C-alpha cells in the first residue's frame, strides 16, 4: 500500500490552486476599489496598473555586482505582461498581488533579496487573527532568478521555464509550482512546508543545504512523466527522486521517504545494464524494494500456485494414486476432478513452502526437485516478509 496517494494529493492540490486564485482575485478587486484609503505607501508608477511590453533595465548581460538595485519599494496589484526584466536586484521590496505573465527574466537574471511576495495582513476590520495570504503569480514566464532571504509563501508559478534558479533561506510555505519545465532548480535551507509540485517535468532539481530545508507531510511532489525514455533521462530523474526521498528522511518523514525511494529505484532500474537490471526486477517483484508490505506475500502466493501446477505436471501421489496432467489428459478432462487434484497439489505446495511437510499426498520422483527449490524459496521469502513488515512497524 502506498504512503502517498498521488491521485488524491493531485486533486487536493489542484483544488487548492483554484481556491487560491479565487481568493487572490477577490482581494485584488477589493484593494483596487479602496486603494485611496490604504494604509500602505506604495509605488505609484506600477501599482494598480497593467504594464505591457516593457523592458526594465538594459538587456546586456552583467555580473551580479553590476545589477541595477531597486530597494524598499512596494508594488501592489500590478500586472506585468510581456515584460523583460534584465540584470535587476530587488532588495527589501514588497510585491502584493502582482502577476507576471509571459515575462522574461533570463537576460542576466533577477535577484529578489529579502523581498516579500505575499500580503498576509488584511485591510478589513476586524483584522485580529485574520490572514489574507494574497500571493503573486508567475504565468508562462522564462525564469532565471534567485530568491534569497525572501518570503514567497503561497506563490503560484505555472506553465513556466525555471532554469538556473536558486531559492536560499526563503520561506516557500504552500508554494504551488504547476506545469513547469524545471531545468536546474536548487533549494538551500528554505521552508518548503505544504509546497506542491504538480505536473512538472524536471531535468535538474536538488537541495544544497548547510542546515536543513524544512518539509512536512503536506509537501507533495507529483510523479515525473518520462518524455524521452533514454538512459540520460532515467539517470536524471532517479537522482531527483533520490534527492526528494533523502530530504523527507532528513525531516523524519520516513513514510514519504519510502514512497519516493520506491519511485527512485523504479526509474533507476530502467538505466541499468542487463544483469543488474535482472536482479533489480527480482528485488522489485519480491519485495517492492522493501517498501511495499504486500509484495512478499503476493510473490509467495504466486510461487505456491506455480509450484502446485508444476507438481500436477510432473506427477503427485494422492492416496497411492499417481496423478499427472498433460496433453494426454485434455480429452478426458473433468473439472471436478481437477479441482480436487489441484487442491491437493496446492496443499502440498503450501506445506513445502512453509517447510511443515505433507498430509495426503507426496511429490513424484521429479517433484522432489521442485519441492527442494520451493522450500529454499519459502525460507528466503519468509525472511524478506518479516524484514519488510518490521521496517514498516518501526516507522
């Protein structure tokens, strides 16, 4: 049984995205209607406006220390459409309810240092214990950015290319990243509690912590759909799953760790050569890589059924009557007789698998070879089952 129900988690996250957008639209409308009475000093050049086809700063690629610095500005309910942001460092700025649509941040990159992209407090009364959580959105953007020491909780990023992006010491609580291509995204010592990664294609995604990125049981990474089905893709994606699994483990979320570890091993198997791949398949079938508690029992049942059929083929002695099924028995096949014989063979197989002996029947001459193999497999599978169950109970 899976620890993470991907279908259910995906449904909840998509509903959460819908509700968040409705909440944002409602708050933006209210702020726009009452902007004259706001108790916030905000930038009049961009706030409450649609800014279209604007190039903000020059397009020449510069070093980070040469970036244009914009500091201590508050921009509210601005909508940037088809704009280009080049070589800019936003420092201690506030963006409340801003939407960046079809914008390009790739010309040298953009830095958000100690910035806030969410408005928590409400302008309505009473305001005690009331949180609006008005977030920003990046839609269909080309993102080459660095968030450092910033608060981007409840942020929405959708249908965007995220490349060479770093999030360091950043509050990412309840962020939603949906339908994006992620080509090198690095998270450093940030808070990813409640974060949702939906329907994304990831090429390079990693954690590079000095301390620890925080995650909780609500943090969700959707499965990555394979596009190219080649070895490079397999190796890249299994490393991503491995990074995610290890980070859940660092946060003592061992159940979540187990699910992403299982996905990691499944993808890793596709990249292996023939012999390692064969043993990996055996591990997957027999144990579910140690993460699927029912796998050893299902495998054991399959072994017992296969051996029961094999006993009928090579012959078993049922109450001093040798019973053997083959092509010669098809003409006189009787279902009732077969059910009786199979029940006896199945009982024999269970006894051999468990190492407790036989009751009413014994294997034929060749059947002892099958019996010996089955007893060895039974011993191995019982050890695996005990180990897998113990691992789950300890968690």
